């Protein structure tokens, strides 16, 4: 089934509420103006290689495909892959792939866009940050309640490994909110679009170490950094010595320490 106009395309998506998969966290964006605005935020140029994660029935794909850049539309649902293939089979610059984002090679992409399912939001963003090393910009639509885990600073709710990784590799900001009534089926909560602009010449070796140390130290959030570091190192004396050398109060909890502390800790541990 081909569609003669943009309106016809989006009118069709509005009829799909009953085939959305709860297991895959599918909620299809039906507001064409919001979809167009999300794609515009990526500022896609002709020479960009673009990845759309969780393309669904093409709300964002429709506008991404209007350009001349090299595009990959990624989804795990075979019925969606069949639909996308039918819609974009004449677009020589569009490649459609049935694969999980967590298994997909993202190393080639400059721009990454996606309406992310709640259950893999954090894993997807971390995976892209660590592996899409040519990426300049990422535009994600996420459930609003996830936002603090991306932009929180130390001492704020949501502050943890992902917020630390994001602040090390780039700048993250909220672009605009998207009310739940813009989707079919409507999710229980509103969404928000976030923009991640990556720094040039990022140190990905340190980024991987940052993920490792913060995931460990934040695993027991109620424990002090001293106790968490003792567990991580499996060496009480070494943990106490490192904290002493850094002049850090070991009674603080992981969320009370900023990015500079964790970067200095990585250098001190020399791992």
C-alpha cells in the first residue's frame, strides 16, 4: 500500500493502535508536525550517514527519507520491516535492517535519531555513546520520567552512570515535550525530545572506564563511596589509601561526587 500524500500516510498510522506490541514498547507517533520538527533538529546534511532506531511505521522515517543522505532504518518487528520495505523500496539511499540496536554496528553513523522504547532507553543511549564514535548529534524521544537520568548533576535525583557518561562525552538538553495524546496507542506518560551534541575528539577509552567504575560504585547507592570502592577493589587498605590521596571524604555517597572525582579516580587507579 503506497500513500499519495503526507496526510494519507499519517492517517494510516493513526489506525494502527491495535497492532502495537506491548512487549516491544511500541507507541507510534501520529503528529506529523512533531515528527517533522524532531527530524529538523538533527540538521541532517547530504554527506551524513543517518540511523533511525525503532523506525516503527515511519513517522520520523517519512521526513528523514526526504533528504539525500545515506539512511538506515532499524527495527526488530518483521511486520514493520515489511511495511517500511514497501514504502521506501524506491529510495536508493534508504537501507532497512531488522536487528536490535544493541547488536547493530553503529560506528559509521554521524546522526542518530529514535523514539526509544522505555525498557531499553538507558541501554540504547549508553551503547550509542560508546560505539557511535563518528556521531555528532543524537536526537532521542524518551519517556519524560527518564530525563533526569540523562541531565541530572551530582546531588540531584536521577544522577548516576548515564548522566556522568553524557556529561563527559557531550552536552545534553531537553528540546521540547510531547504529550501522550500524540501517539497510538497513547502511553501512560508524556515524552520529551532530547538533543545530545557530542564533543569533538572524545576519549572513548576513558569513557569505557568511567562506565565500569560508576556502574560498580552506584550499584549500592545507599553505601558510602568508601564501602563501594572497597567492594570494587576487593581491598580495604587500597580503597582507603586512594580516597586519602584524593582528599575525598569516604563517607559521601556516589551521587554526592561530581564527574571530576570519577575522572581523577580512574587516573589514580590506573586501570
